[in-house]
C-alpha cells in the first residue's frame, strides 16, 4: 500500500488553521499517488491541548472541523487525529482517530494506552479504549494505533499496562499497523524508536507506518522523523527531522535513501532552533532580545536565535560593569557582528553604584556578598525587560541546566525572560554544541569557548570558585535529576561523597527558584518543568 505521510506542524488550538493544513497536505499526497493519507496524533487541535479540552466550545468546534474534513475528502481515505466525546462513564473525552472517506460513514478508533508519567497527563482528560478493532479498507485489515499504543513494555520506563494493542490487533488479523503519533523529542530517542518499531515489525511479520508530529508546543519539541518499516523489520523510509514533510511511501517497495543519524550536538541544536522559532511565532512575537555577557551560554543562545528567527530579528545587549573584562565586551561585539544581529552596549556601572549606595546605611558594617553581586544581574534584567516592553521583543534567558540545577542563577536577574532556551542543556553539552556551530568557520569567538567560565560579578570570579568542575558536576546531576538515583547510589558510581551530597543538597534547596523560572525547552529525558514536579516546602533530606 502507498501511504501518504503528512508530517505536519499544527498549532495547539488553531482548529481552523490546522484543518486547512491537513486538507492541503491531503490534496498534495493524493496527487502524488497516495492510497491512504496518515496524519499525526490529535492533528486537528495539536498536541497536547491540555485544559483547552475543558472549554465548553473547544471539542464541539473540533467535531465541526472533523465534519468539514469528511465533506472535503475524496476516494482516498484520510486518517486524522482529534478529541472525541466519551458518552459513557469515566473521563469526558477520548483521544481518537477518524477514518474519513467520501460516501462512507466515519470509522473511529480510540487510544488504548494513556500515558500518565513524565510530561504526559492523558488520564486527566481521556477515557481509554477497552478493546481493539481492525478496520476494513480496500480489502485489507488495518490496525490503527495512537502513539503510546505501539510502545512495547521493553521501551517504556516500566511495565505500565496490562496488554499490548499491537499484539491484540494481530490476533484479529491485522495485515498492516498504522500509528498516529505525537512523540516528544529527547536526545537519543530516535534510536529507541527505530529499534522498537523494527523489532515489533519483525516479531509480528507486519509492515508499520508511523507518522509523528513535528514542531514546538510550549516546552515540548516534536522532531518528526516519521518512519516506515517493512514486515522484516527493515527501515523503508525516515522523513525529515525537525521540519514538515509530505511523502508517499510504498510499504511493498524498495527502501528510500536513509539520511545518517545526526550527532547529539547537531540534534539538540536543531531541536532548540525549532522549539525557539515555534514558541516565538506561535505566541505572536516576531523578534527577540537577549543579554550578551561574552560567555559561552549567551553566545549559544544568540546563535540559536539567529538561526531560528533570522539575524535581523535578534537584538544582543551587553551591559558591562567595572567587573566585566574588556575581552568579554569585545567577544560579544565580535559574535554579534559575525551573526549579523543588532548589537547595543548599555553600561550599568553607574546604575549599580547608585543602587549599592542606597543600602550604605542599612548594610553598614556588613561585608559585601551575593546581595551586592545579585544587584548587577537584576539591573541587567530590568534593562532587558524595559527593551522587551518598549520594542516588543521576546526576552530570551540564557542559563544552562547545570546552573539552574544548583541555583547558580539570580531570581529577577539572569532568570528574567519569556523563554529559557538552554535551561535543559548541561554545560558540557553547551560546549559541544558551540564546537559544532564552529565546525566550518569560527562564529563563536575562540576565547569565549576556552576562557574559564565566570559570572563576572566580583574581581577574578570563576564558576569553579563555587561549583565543582563541570566534568564532575554534570554527570552527578544526570544521575540525580534524570535517573533519580540516591546520593549513596551516585557515590557508588565513583564520585566523592562530600561532592555528591553538596550537589544533591543544592538541587533540593533551589526548587523555589525553578518554581519561578520561565518555561524552558525540553531536550533531555527529564527536564525541569512539565516532567518533574517537586514540592518546594518539604523536608525529605537524604
């Protein structure tokens, strides 16, 4: 069968716009010879719709769009994802797929396995299907699954469900498995998908067509990479990463040329560019502003912003004080020039001295500490927010995951913004992405990459005055935050107990900062935000 893959980038809640996008893709794929057109999960409303489904007119209007699609399709069937009403007991809605074909009644399939872990919360909205059924289409028995339905226990965090829908469909004679998916990106996840689908196809001797959504929706990034796998487990096609694509794939034909898998730095870079572009545009912004410190983090965010939005739509601002090195200011200027972004230099030395003077009486006799240090990033935050308010630019914060984890950041200062672009990128990966950006020519100044990282808030300050070396800090954070190991288990991996306990305690103590942080783009298996919900007022201490 020739399957038309509509790997689309819908906008959550744009029912009319998404419907037009689906119809345009359907027409193109039919013209290219598709015998069936496949869209992603919840394509009409976008994924995840979250509490939009509880708005009184949201689902009824979506059902009107479904009827509009049904009236517009021709002889070629269209499989489209949407939210349906549950008329029985349980949750009010169902995560659904409709098979639409001219002159035929709508056939519906409901999602069986509802993920409620990590970033997922589908049990809040949807009632699961209690059985599976194959669809009859052109004399073939088709098994339709929705995202999680196709994930076998081996590839899930643990055994979560009592049955596997694909096996049940095979018992009912399915000759082809189709999957409408909205699988969020995480570094390395594509390899797991490939292994899982190949193993499933070979196990059941059935071809699989897997259509994944693409695009950024708030904190989540969806990478596309739709897949077609033959009955022997051989990969027949992989669609584009991080961009829309329409393609007709013959599941009985020879494989298409398969592009090589990207390296981790390239994959994360491309994910962040997509996530930033979609967050900005889907929120109605056209341009961005960020602070340029001369450091590696702000340099990376500037590169991502220029790639995502076009350099003409990015403003970089350096705001030196007496503690800022001349090299940092010059590196910021050089970076802006190489990227072609607009550049401003707004010194805050006088403002800092004026604010500090206000506290001369109340702070009399007390040594200077982080109170004075934090005045500087807060003045920078005020400056950038004023520019954002006046000129309509979205402010991008530039802190990385390592710093956010241990609280090496300033509330109402460098944490100000509308989007935390690299808040899920560990410091060592920041450096690797920077080197990848410089692979052909030097864009990020070499000094920015090689100099010791510093907040430059006091004389001769270095990150490692306060933090363990990032070569030690990042692996400990991965084990604690992403793998959720205890201090003792992390020590057993070969790390010094004193260092581990310091890092773990810092992560726990700074939950209150992260609770006030702006949304960040998710690129690892566990980011701060949707996928990690920790109480602030709590006393569990190892």
